[in-house]
C-alpha cells in the first residue's frame, strides 16, 4: 500500500504528498522521479551475487585459453599420428 505519492509542486519540482487512506500500487503505478545524468556509478546487484566479478572472469578466461591450447596440441599430435599410420 502506498502511504506517500509524488506529485508536481507549484515550482515544477516533485513533492511527496501523504495519502490517507493508503492506496494500492495498481492505482498509483510503479515509478520514481528521474535522476539527473552525471558520472555516478551504477551497480547491478542480485541476491547472493558478489558485486565484483573481475577476478572470476580473469580466472575463467585463463582456464579457457589453457583448454584451447591443450585441444590444439592434442589435435596436432593426433593428426601427425594419423598421417604416420597411413604410410
């Protein structure tokens, strides 16, 4: 239930207005005042999700590169063995 809603004041700015009795969200809508654009940081957060994943992404990237190198070496060795068996 909404006990306070935002309305436009006489000077054009948004003002909190008390609602009595409280109204449901379906009546007032789900919105908020638009924030000014500046250089503030915006962080997306989920439940049980660490904010910084930089270390994890670097680790995954290194593991993928190592697996790719192993796959290329293995395919080269198998290719050489296949060519030698045909002779």
